[in-house]
C-alpha cells in the first residue's frame, strides 16, 4: 500500500490560494481516478478538483470555507501497490492542473472587486459508498448533503428568502399562485395573505430555531465585494419621481399588438423600456457609463453600453451582462433579459456573460419600495434602481388652461454614483433626461 498526497495544483495565472467550497469525499471514502474530490473557488472561477489516482481517502485539508495555498496538501489517498507508505512528507508526482470545463467553471469575472459579479458554485457530485473505514489521521470535515424537503413546497419555484418567509407565516407554497414566470415572489405571498384572509403572522407559540450559517463561497464573495465597494467608493444617491402612465399604456399596446409574424416576440415588461431610455440618454452623459481604475487613477468612458443586470438567484446576487444594449430593440432586450436571468439562476451562464459591465441596473420589481440606495458595482461609477410602480391622484392639465385630478402611475428612479467621478449635477441631469423619455414614450421609438 502507498500514500499519495494530492496537492492543490496551479489553477490559474497569478492565483496563489483558493477557498474550499465543497468536499465530495471524506476520510474512509473510496475514490476512483478522475472522480471529483473537492470544489475550489478562486478570484476567477470555481473549479472541480479530480483525483489523479484511485484509492481510499485518509485525510482532507481542513473544512469547507478554509483557504489553502497552491501546492498545499488537499487530500491524502491510500493507493494499492508500492508507494510512499508511512512517509507523510514524501515527494509525490504533481497532479495535473484541471481543465476549464464549462460545466464546472461557472463564472469568471473581469475584476475580482466587482460588487455583484459573483461566482456560481459547482454542484456537489454523488459519492460511492465507502468500502473500508480506516481510522482518520485528523478530524474529518463534515460533508453536508442537501435533501429536498418532503413537503409540496419543494415542487414550486421560489427563492430561499421567499421560502423562509412562507415557513415563518405557516403558508404552504403549493397553495400560492405564482407570477407570470412560474416563480413565487414576495408580492405573490402578499396577495395570498390578502385574498385568503391569512393573518400574515406565524402560528401562535411557534418559534423558529436559531441557525448558524458559515459565510463561504459565493456568499463570501458577495460580502467581500460589497464591503470593498462601500469602503473605496464615496457613494451618493439621487431619487426622482416619474409618471409612467403613458409608458405603461405603450407597453400594453405593444404587447397586445403581438400576433402573426410578431407572435414569436417576447412579452415586454417595464425593464426593456427603461433600458432603452437609459441607453438613449447615456451619450449625453459619458461620465455615467464609465469604469474607474482607482489604483491607476484612470477613468474609462465607454462608448458601448454593456449593461449589468442584477439578478437574484438561490445562491445569491449575480450580475449577467447585456452586451451592446444600445444596439438592441425592445424585443431583443426582452429576450436577452430572460435568457441571461435564466442562465444565471440555473448556473449555465458563461464567463464572458458575467463580466465586463459598464453600468448596472438593479430592480426589485413589485417589491421595489419607495426608494432604494443601491451599492455600486465596482469598478463602475453608477448603478440605477427603478422602484415599485404605485397609483396616486395627481393634478394634470385639463386642456382648457386649468387642472383636474387624475389617477396616475408613478415610479421613483434611484441612481447611486461614485462622487470621485460623477458630480451631483451630472447625476440629476442624467435622471431628468431619462425621465423626459419615460414620460414622453413616443421619443423612445424615434431614431
């Protein structure tokens, strides 16, 4: 019998260390050659490590969440035949660097400090049952295996936050009617509570147990990027109210006109219209569509609008990028929004689809609130946040020199900017120009 020390290989140029985000084996498990042993996250990607030999796992390096250096021991495997048995420090053949498999290397970001250009984690693989159970040489890292809930809630689409809220409220998600995309959101829970007469509170006497969650992997990257953005960027936020009554009417008319040759066009939401207004306004305000390299002291004002789209996934917030958004029409934008959002949520997004944004938009849809103060997606210098549409009475011209009260649809638009690059006047002027297009939507269709 021999001992093979599998050391963490060089998994990318300039990478000195990597974080353990998942172990697929534990001491005592049998592994085959090329079978998965661990997932490692670097600043560039999440990569699956494969065993170069077959044998029995004797030892693993630390626990999930630990960061180890390139060249350090990752797994010790007992192999059959002659080897370096009994010599824990015997030199071993270096394991080959892993190949960049699209199914494993989910996300590669252009800048590791980008606030929401986060990384997706490779899915844990099934592990064959152990044949032997030798005594481990050190405490074994616990392997967590996710099991789907046995309730009907597992059959519906909902984010962890929505599921947690439904649990707190004692609501069975299978009884809640989902939105247009088949996914249950907080607004759908609110509607269920309103129409079903539910109290909106957890059952009396029910207490949720304390839960300790280790901040690792994608969640850790999000935390680090958010902290870096707030630490390095002097934010300021400007909010303006827009009347979107006519824009909503235009959207409904365009959707109702779909048919015949246009039947393949996707249904328009408000987001493509807002993106079109932003892209049409950006050329007048080049300081908004920019990236700031604060170490080099250089601001790059981009001609094309590569629009980051903050997307909530089960793993956390991710930012897929709509390339050349300024060159796409409304239906192309709608199709790209849906495609990228689905790719981000199911983990199929490619590396180049998750990096290189020059400006970001973040929308919570019907959950948007009155106003938001979004955090900038570093190294960008601005992020735009449309908020929830509400109906309120307003004074409008009556066409005879007077005014009348009318029910109108209103929406606030928030913009956070890097005050080192963007002045308050520039941000306010940009939003006012966007507002003009939104409130006069015919201008959106003029070249």
